[in-house]
């Protein structure tokens, strides 16, 4: 089940929210757990038992970690991490490693490896990271282990963040898991945030994504430089509005049920450097990588050479986390390379150019990295990079209307206008002035009207389009 579907909007959400609001406080967590299991089982019924089993293992191990002496506590923590990493590794990377081993074997004359492809459970990367952060925090005594299995299950299974985040650490919402109140204002503000996210996904991401899919699906003989650049413009807009739209919907849904999730995006395409970009993009993932990988490796409290090594390890892991393909690994290398350059010398040189130029340069380099993120394999990525600068080999020049439409190009422009408007001189000051001059009742009415319009337009758009899952579902 996805948020941007009629079954979710008009059946699942109203029924769950209605039941949640009317049941006694003692039953509210059970309602949310039941709804979350139904939500996951709707698309992945075969993996529900596995998910519950892994949750049970970590719940028991967290109790052992808390009660054991330091040596045994570390042993139980290690066991939990091994189980989580191995389950993630099997489902997410077994096909990749078997395929690479089979390819190497064929070069050496060995027969292909007989292998039945492993199906990837939706959201496994996200709920695995949730569980690892939980047991590590219990070991570090950031918070005591959860003693109530119902509460623990709700933390892991809560449907707004189960499939694609944001990655919420247990201590960030511990008090809300045990006790929270849901007021009418929470439901109202949650619906507004949800409608904004739905509009991002349905009205922008899905529209510009059609252009991106068509262009990235072209053969080399048809891909000209103008189409190649249009393709990465479209995909760069698509992935931001798709993923930030999901995050907005998740945060809005959580708010409806009395939870306050941390933000996951902060205008990432306004970043003035790669370091700044990773403070703004998928912020919960960045925090996780710092807390549970970069700092344990030594972070910046070590030699300069070791700091750079730690940085490279983090971004190589980031690339591999996104998918079992060489393109994702190179995507991680790309970001690690520019992060290293910034620390070596690039950052101080960037400060010498205007801020708008810093933003546009960073966006350009991030945009180029999207080729690796979107390409099917290394050969496809290499071909695409080649056609960004050359039309050699193009035998069939396609007219623009065959891969896109005037409306889709217009929406690409709208997407970048939304992302970059604060760069316009006086734009932010003008917005603040308008808000300060508007009476509260006018602002509330305008916000509610905007949300209602977005919901109406999104519902209408969903009626005329095919099923379009969120991009980060595959991770």
C-alpha cells in the first residue's frame, strides 16, 4: 500500500484515524500496530513473519544488553548487529554477489552458478537501521531498553515511517510512544503537511518522472545531448519531490496520531557545498551515518589521513546502502571525492565566489551524480555521460514531443522555481513581510484552502495515472 493511492486515502487512513481517535488510550498503540501490520502485509504478506521475528530477537537482546555486565553486554550487541546486518545483506546483496561471482567464474571458464533470485522485502534498509540504532543506544545507555513489547513493536512498525523513513531514533520519540495526546490542531496540521507531500509526489514528481523515465530508457543511437541534459534535469527534480514528498506525508501522518517526527529535508538544492548538501538531504540518514558509523570509526578525532579514510568508508557504505549495484558504489565515491576536496582546499575557494554561484555549482555536480543513481548499470551510465557532451553515434534524432510534453517541461521549470526561488534578491524578505502582515485567521484560511486544493488536484491526477511507487521503496 502506498500513501498516494485511493485505497489509502479514502479507506485505510479514515478508518484507522477514526478508530484511533475513539478507542481508549490503553488501546491506541494496539490500533496503530494492527494498522501497520495490515499496511505492510498489503504489499509484502510473505515477509510479515520475518519482520516480527527480527523484532522479537532485537527486543530480547536489548533486555540482555541492559542487564548484562559490560563484557557480555558487548557480546549481545555484537550478536544483534550481526543478525541485522546478515539479514539485510542476504536479502539486499545476495543477488549482486552471486551475479558477480558467476561473471568472474565465466571468465575463468566455470559454469554459471545455479541461483534463485532473492526477493527484496520493501523497507528492509529502513527498519534494519531503526533496530540497529535502538540496540546501540541501549548499549550506550542513551535510553533504557523498552520493557513493553507492544511499545517496541510500534516504534519499529509504525506505518508512516516503516517503508521509507525518516529514520527515527528511539530516544527521539520514546515519550510519545508511551504517552501522547492527539488534539484537533494536530490532525489539522498533519493533514496540511500530508497534502503538501502528496502534491509534491503526484503533481510534480510523477509528472517530471515520466520525462526522466522516457529519456533514461532511450538507446544510445537516439540519445542526443539536449535530451540527456533534459533527462538529468527531470530526474533531479523527480527524486527530490518524490522523496521529500514521502517524508512530508510521513511527518504529517505521524502528527495526526500525536507523534512529532524530525525533519528529513531542508531545501537541499540550496546547498552551497557537498557538506552543506548532506546537512540538508535525507537528514535522518545523515545523522544515522554520523552517529553509528562515522563517529565509531573515529570521526574527526584522529589523524587527518584517518579522517579522510573514515569519510570515504561512510560514503562507500552510503552508496552500497542505496542498492547492490556498482553504479551506487560509484555514486558514493563521487560524493566522498567532493567531500574530501572540500576539506582539503575547495571549501575556502568556494567562499570567494557569490553565494548563488556556489549553490548552482553544487547543484550541477549533484545533478551529474544523479546519472549514476538512475542508470541501470555502469555501461548505461558511461553511455549517458558520453552523450551529455557529444552526439557522436546518434543515428535517430528524436523529436522532443516523443519523450516529453510541453506540460512536463513546464512542470520541470516549476520544480526548479520552487527549489531555487530563495536565491532571488529579496524573495525571502518579501515572504516574511507578507506573512507578518497577514492576520492569523487569514493565514489559517489560506493554508487550509491550499491543502484542500492540493488534495483535490492530487486525487484528480491519481485517477488518470498508473501506479507509481516511491523511488526509495527499492532501497
